C-alpha cells in the first residue's frame, strides 16, 4: 500500500524509499518528530524544500545546514492564525471547498461501542494497528446525555495499557 508507519522511523524510511524507487522528493510537509525528521530530509532532493509544522523536536537551521542543502521553513500555524486571521479564514475556506468537491478526504475511522467493545478500542490504540481515528461511541440508550466532545489522544500511555 501507500500508507507508511508513523510509529517506526525505520519502517517509514524503508517504505518511503521503496515507494520513491530511487527518486527524491521535491517537498516535505512534516509534523512528525525525532528520527522521522532525518528520514524525511534523507528523502529530499538537493534543491528540495522541507516545511516543518510540528512543535516537537524541531530542527534548528544549523542542524538542517549540516544535514542537507534543502530549503528549510518552520511554519508556526498557531502564530500565523493569531497574527493574520483573514489568512486562516481563506485557507479554511479553500480546504472546505476542496473537501466538498471530493478532492480532500478525512481520515478513516474505526468506531467501537462503549458498552460492547471499548476494550478492543484501547487494544487497537495500544497495538498501533490503526490508521486514522479510533472512536468510542456512547450509545443513545446510556442513562446520561453526553455533553460536549471528548478526545483521547495517544494510546500507549496509561489508558492504552488497559
């Protein structure tokens, strides 16, 4: 397939190199950290561009200079949104239009019922076998009406070890 691991840097590097078949990327939009950064830089062509939108393990310009001659940009989307809300509005409108046109698609979801298979949801997170989102649905027959939205991110920490 064309889906690569975001849990194992080595598997990511091997899979990406295989997909590229000795070609090099002209651009990387990165939000991953640690060894994924060096793996992604290694996949770039000499005149490529690496755009960093992550917040963890962001490389300094000196680190980049010793690794590659590629152009390197660090993009702080949170700051850009605060500084220029009209820009963010136009980006969101563009993305919304592309999603409506079927050009962009959301991540796949695996949905688990809270009462019947919540443990399986946590095991899925723990095992790292999912691509996309794992959702635990609270049935409408539960005695309490759910208020708001709740998000459990990760899966290899405390709750993921259930």
